[in-house]
C-alpha cells in the first residue's frame, strides 16, 4: 500500500512530517511543501515511518546531495536541503524547545555554520566479510555498514585512513567480527582506538600487522580495547591538544568537540561571558576543552577516569594550581549549591541527556554567571527552565552547527543572576 503525502515540516530527527486521514507520517529525505509518494513501514511513537518512493512535487529548496552515499548512510539526513533554509531550521529547533518550556530567550547570536570536511572525530564501524572488511558508518536504521568511498563531513585525513584500516582489520578480526575505530584528528596527527565488539586476545602476528599499519598510515598513536582499559600498541608521536597555555595528552578515544572552529567559538564565548572570573568550575568537563589554558584557576569535574588523569598531568605541568581535576559522577553526586560559593563562574557541557540533578543545585547557588554548552535543545530547555525558576536570566545564546547535515545542533548560552521577584517588587519594579 502506498500513500500520497503533503510534507508539512521537518521533525526533530530530520524526517519530513505529514498528516493524512488522522495519521502522522515520518518520511526521510523529504522537505516542507513537497508532495511525495511513500510506503508505510513501521510504527514510531505516535506515527508511522514511511519509505520515500517518489517526490511528485519537489520543493524549490531541494538541492542535489553531494555525497554518493546519501540516502543509505545513516550519517547525514539533510544534504538535500538548501543551506540557508537548513540553518534557519536548526535555530528553530532551539527556539521551539525554549518556547515549549516557557524560557524567556534573547535574540540569538549569529549562528556558526558548519562547513564540509571539517569534522575531526569519527566513530567508524569495521566488519570483516570473508577475506575483506568494510569500513564506514551504519546504514540508516540498519546494522549494515556502508563501505565509505567518500565523506563530505569529516576531514580528508579521516577518509584517507579507511583503505589501510580495511586491509589490516581483515587480517586481524575473526570472520564476521566487527569493531569500532574511533579516530581523532589531533594536533600531532591521527589517534586511533580500535574497540572490538567482542573481546579476543591479539596474536603476535595480529599485533605486528597493527604496528605496521600505524607506521604506514603515519598514525600518531594506535590503541586496542575499550576506553577504560585501552592499550596503546604503538605511540609514534604523543597525541596532543593545545588549549591556550595548556598542552594536554588525551587518552585513547577521548571526546573532542566535533570541529576545531566550533571548539574555538565555544572557548571564546566562555572567556567573554565569564567576565573577570578568577575561579571557575567546569562541570562534565571532559579533558577541559572549554576552560583549560586561561588566566583563571579552573576546577574540572568529570566522571571519566582517563580524562581526569590527562587533566591532572596537564595541571602538574602548568603548576600554580591553575588546572585541577575532580573525579565525580555529577548525575549521581552533583556539586551542591554551597560548594559553588568559592567560584565566580560555572561552565558545564553535559551529554545529550542534560544535567537535571546538577541544574537544581545550580539554581539554588549564588554563582553570578553560568555558561552552559549543550548538544540537545530539549534537555537544555528543561535545565534552562530550572535555572530561570531559580532566578537566572538567559542572556546570550550562540547556535553552533558542528554536526553538519544532521538533525543535531550545538549551542552555548550565558545565564546571569537576576534580582529576586521580591526584591524587584520592593524597589517599585513591575510585580
């Protein structure tokens, strides 16, 4: 059975949304205003996912997708949308989330637009199939792997390492075996962590193959295992990241901001918005991307032990107590309101789930400024409402598109302490 649908809007997952005979449909690779023929496939939430069969009346904002894998690869959802309209939609995702939570928001700062070929981190999937292996990203809504021949999102160095990665893992993985290859493009070169989906011991021959691969591909470092217990097989150059006057050696598979431009924009926002802060708390800090290497003293709170160890080593090199790290799970054990009394500003950049428990304590605190980085408008809006109810104003917000052609959008925002309602009332202001 097929249906003819009028696409009304793009939903939060990047699919076109249609309404027909009381039924909601989600159709990938469509655009608002298009009339399409689609085939219903599966139920999802309150609607039905349908496969696009034909665009009967295309949008004037439709453009040819640059990548040959588009439509199959699960990495991109919106290559077919004109860039300026696409960029406006990403801003709308943020605006809509704030409006739904009743958060008063200022006019946004001009958005930082993503550019092709600048994403410096990728989690590739490699699967052995007979005498060869395939390497790339998962197909859309499928465990199958797209064997990437090109990618317009990641840096050229990441694409260039795939052929050699295929060859070496075809001789290392067991038949049908698979692994994630986490590739970070650092200041010293590519840092690769191979994380097999099922553990097995590396033979001497496999180890030698991997070392030879690191040499031939000019990797900075090649490691094996999961992040918590990763074993560096060869370190030809110590991977290095420079943040201001801090130099940091990241652990294998470390989380990086997706692009260098986005990282720099976020660091600049933190530096400007924290004002003349002398002591800063950095929550969900990772390896200190947003606060390390500035003139202030930064206390970093992070649950990932390898990241904490990397920050501690960098702090020892800096000296003077400028950079310290605290191992702490902020979901289970948030920093309490009174603990913020010694800080002039708080920076946080939580995972996609946001910082529900930590936001409650921040809302109770007296810290003058909070700079919040987020990769999910929904969880950000939820936490922003908590801060607003606690007396903070959302004063600045910068949208950042470092997840090009995907439905994800980054942002960084400034909250400042607002006078309490009772204080405003006593001074004669509007009640």
